[in-house]
C-alpha cells in the first residue's frame, strides 16, 4: 500500500498521524494479571481502578493521542465509579469508535511490555489476536513484544509492569 505523506491540498491536513502511549501499574494482591485481554496466572494482580490491563491502557492512549482526542483519563476517569473494574477491551473498542468517527483508520500498532515477570512469550499471540479483533484490523497490523529491565528499576524489582505503545493512523 502506498500512503501519501504530504498534506492534503484542500484541507492542509496530513493523511497519517502517530501517537505514543505509556502506562504503568504496580503489583498488588491477587493471583493473575490481564494484559492485552489475556488472563495470565501470576503471584500478584495489578493495582488499578479498572481491570488494570496496562497494555490496553497504553494502546488506548496512543490511539487517542494520534487522533488528538486527549488521553484515557479524559474519557474514562478513575474518579468515575462507572469504570470501577471496567473491562479494558470494552474501553478500547470505544476508543476505536471515537477515532473512526473522526475520520481515521488504524495503519498499525506496536506495543512493548516492560516486565521482569511473568514471562510474556507464551501469551503474545493470544494478545495480538484479541487486540486485532478489538481494533478491527488484520493480525499483521498488531505487534506485541516484551522486554525486561535486566533487574533495574521498579520493573526489575518486580514492583509493577509498564507498557509503551505506538499507533499509526491513516485518513479513512
């Protein structure tokens, strides 16, 4: 697919935009975490107002940022009891509807999970499939990868998990 990278002559707007999202949650009492919509057994849960899916939160922020629609806190404030324990996949699908309504479609997304534990490799393909379904895109438009911090910082001390996400939007 060839994509025009100059602004549209009529509107002056570009045909593509990029957004970056970042989120972090600390570990708390529990026996599983949810990442990318996948429930993963673990000795801790993640402290959060919603279900704590740090991957989908970062991805939602990247998509909202690319469309200049603010951030996840603006749309789903943690002060609103409506979102207590909310399923982050439902929130992500709402974000997708917002960006579609603004005239954008998703080109691709790339996500980096930063975690010392648990190991992510066995769950990556399931995460990609769920995210692709929620974004209404093909599997090859979604990448999820994981890294550690070589035992440095709060992630290395296994105090929590962080995720960086990048999203490319194209004019629909």
